[in-house]
């Protein structure tokens, strides 16, 4: 079980993020233990690296924008000083305000788990980056963790951030595909 004692991942944006991207980051920081936000502003990449090292983070997660919407999620390995070879192409998000039920902001999470119902590489990626346990049965984790990252199949991957009661906790992210790139 992952505790919120340490910073594992620093999350940041491109230089001029949209409001939706900022809302996504705020939801993720509140919902995922071990994740801290860094406001990028005009900071160069080297300053982000220094800040990640100071906070003791193992990875930096970048959310890129395109036309006012989050478009990609990339990871930089701070310890090994290299980009991870995959990019998660975001095809859409649904914020807490856009969900069909009212979803109040919950207190910061202290524990989390990844539940992979899609059986693809996305659950493995989240488990590796965030260092959360990976399970394949949703009913087995009901009530045990503050946050459940549910990866569902479909025409795309759907990543839902659920609460202890398996109700919505944060933004729903649609991942079009995992792109492997040469780094």
C-alpha cells in the first residue's frame, strides 16, 4: 500500500497550460499519494530537474497541451536521467464538473492502487511510475484504498480515478494510445 509520506512523482505542465489542464493536475495531486505539483511558469527543464531532486521525486510527469486541452502525458526518469520510451496520447478528459453526478473534492489520498481491467500496458505503466500495487479485480479493493486508478478497455483506454467507495473522485482521462518512441 502506497503512503503519502514521500514524493515519488512531480507533475507539471507545458509553459502556458489551459484551465482544463490545471484542473486535471490539481485533481491528480489531490487524489494520488506521493504526487506533488510544480508550477512551471517560465522555468527551464533544468530548474524542473533541480526541484524534483530537492523533493526526492523519482519521475517528472509532464502534461502537454494542444488547443486548450491536455494532449499527452510524458515521463522523465530523474534517477536514470532519461525519458521513458512511451507517451500516453490523451484524447479527452471529463472534469469533475462535467460528470453526471456532483463530485465534491475529497481530502488528500493516503493510499492508492491500480486496477487494470483492460489487460494492456497502461496499468503496468501507472504501477511502475507511481509505485502503486497492480491488481486485476475491482471488487478485491473496495474500501481498502483512498484512491483506485481504474483502467477500463473500450475503443480507447479509459482511466478513472475512483474513491474508497468506488465512486468518482477526480477527472476521467481517455487515453487514445500508448506511443513508443526512440529516446
